[in-house]
């Protein structure tokens, strides 16, 4: 996975293509007097401001037709902590996936999981593991809440193959297209419905504080021509998405670079109707540990106005397909001394951020040898602006677009 992330980081430096038909925002009107610096407004005024912001036109950004912004009922910062003690729930987790006959006679390995950098341990986590080659059973649960299982085809070969198509349900994509899974035609919509029900009935028991929403469906095909649906779920706390990101931290010891992938994506595979053969939940489970209500946040009008000013020299406009509020995730850990950000009990700070997502052209999305996706659930460019401080981060090389 880390290799895929590094390849993705290079892919995000690609240039911008022409704006596709249907995304030209012709219904929007040019408005003078847009703010160019961040302004802060009471949270009770955010909806009206969003409506105003979406009615405007922007020189360097084209808002896709039908773009909507879902706002939460509450505006908070949330303190989070990496789960502890989840290895004690191994039997419960195993029963979600395998029936009693499958597990009968298998042996559970209780050896602690140790991650290291090649020089020193990063962290040790209590772990429970069953891996049975004859029965094709692999299930693992760490004290931190990291959960993974493989069975059947995924046990034999976890790599589903190269990406051939992407679907984004939250953008209203048509999910009626069907692919053949194990000799049977299954539509994307059917696969999504089954995965949603399974997550609701089973996986959600491990983290009931969150809602789980499909962010992307990746259609993969291996060298044998067999198709697989790879379905990615994002986690939402009281309607606000937990943001995923790739954070480079520079470990000065021995001059190494330590890449930290903050992943709160549930990644599952379906290679036949009505069966999930692979699942992993990223870096495990974060537990809410307190909230701090916000009275004011940056207005979307001023956020988009500042972006227009910041990127005034782009060669061509970027098409915005999503705008949302999300929680950034910052682990409180000592990376200089090889402490892991995912050790059980590590605290995380969160900030409410405006997230502006801009899709890249299809020719930049697909790779011949692997099914690479970014941490937002797809290959995309995005801008994040802290709704409390106005600090900006963006994931693309601006020099390539000027």
C-alpha cells in the first residue's frame, strides 16, 4: 500500500485537461464584489452563504452543474483517540465473516504485532490472527482496531488487478452498468447495495459512532480477465467525513523520510455475487473523545474567493465536483523517536476544513499495472482550507498548471 501511495503522489503532479461537456456551469451568474480574503460568519448563516457562493462564477474554477454542499447539524472540533483493547473482540469480529464450522479447529495466534522501520520498532500492538492455508481463512484484529480479512479468491491473490472504470455514487453516477463476477452478471448498484447492507449489519458493530458511506467503486480486472468490484467507504462523524491524507514526516535519524498515510477508508472487494472476500479498515478505529462547539467558521464565499485569487495564473480552469466540510486528522506522536501515529491510545487533533475536490481527466486515472486510488477514494486534485484559521493546503503541482 505504501508503494501505491508514493506512486500516486507523483501522479497528482499531472496537468489539467479541457473542461468536459456538461460541467461548464452555464446556469451560474457572474457576481462582482466577491471576497478575496477569509471572512468568518456565525454558523447559523452558513447555509445562506453557501447558496450565494454556489450561484457565482469563478475565473479559475467551474462548479459542476447540480453541485450541492451537505452541511452538518453541528459545527465542532472533535478530539479522537486510537482504539485500545480491540484484540479482545476478535471472536466477535471473526463471527461477522466466518461461520462456526469454518472456524472450528483453527488456531488463533496471539503474538503481538510489531511494525518497524528497518532500524527500530515503531510500535507493538496486541493482535489476534487466524491464518489457515487449507481453508483459505485469514482474519486479523489489532488492539488499535485495525481489522482485515481475506478468503476464497482474495486469500489466494489479494491484488484485484488493474483499474478499468470508476463510479462515484455521491456525484450521481449511473450505477446500472454490469460486469461479470464469477460467471454471473452483477450491476454496480447491486454490489453497492449488498456492501452497504453488510457494513450496516456487521462491520458497523466495531465502530458504532460513525456512519459509513460509499465514496467510490473501482472496477478491476486481473490478467485472467476476471472482474472485481472494489468498494470504498468513507467514515462520517455526525455527518462530517473523516478526512484521509498522506502526510510526509521527515525522520532526521539516519536521514530517512517516513511517509505517514492517514487512512480511515474501509476497502472491500467483491468477486462474486453476495460475498465479500476482502476487507481492511485502513489505520484502524478512532474513537471520539470530546467535542468543542464552534460559533463561527470561514464562509464558503470567502474560501472560493481566496482560491480564485490564489490560483489566478492557471492556464485553464479546474472543474470542481465536490465541496464539503471534513475533519482533518493530525496524530499527536513523536516521529523523531520512531513513535507510531497508530499506536493504541495515541491522540488525534481534528480541525473542521472546507474540502474542494477537482477530478482529473480519465486518462490520468487509469494505470496499466495496478489499481491505484488516492486517499480521498479516487485520483483527484483537492484544496483544503481550515474553517477556523484559513490555512490552505492543496494536492497538485501549481507550476504544472500555469
